[in-house]
């Protein structure tokens, strides 16, 4: 009866896109941090 409580499909699509973008950003960030840590450990060994 109250249309405000019925979710429209458009915001759901935007949320899915944002989750994908944020997930990819986190994966890329973690990859770069891992590479930095690995390079830092290699420098300590020499």
C-alpha cells in the first residue's frame, strides 16, 4: 500500500556496480601492498 517501502530495481543495480568497483579496488590495493612487502623483505635479505 505504501510505495516508499517497495524497492525500485534501479538502486539495486547501482549498489551492485559499486560493490564490484569497491571489490576490485580492494583486490588491487592488497596486491600492491603485497608486492611492497615482498620487495621490502628482499631488500632486508641482501
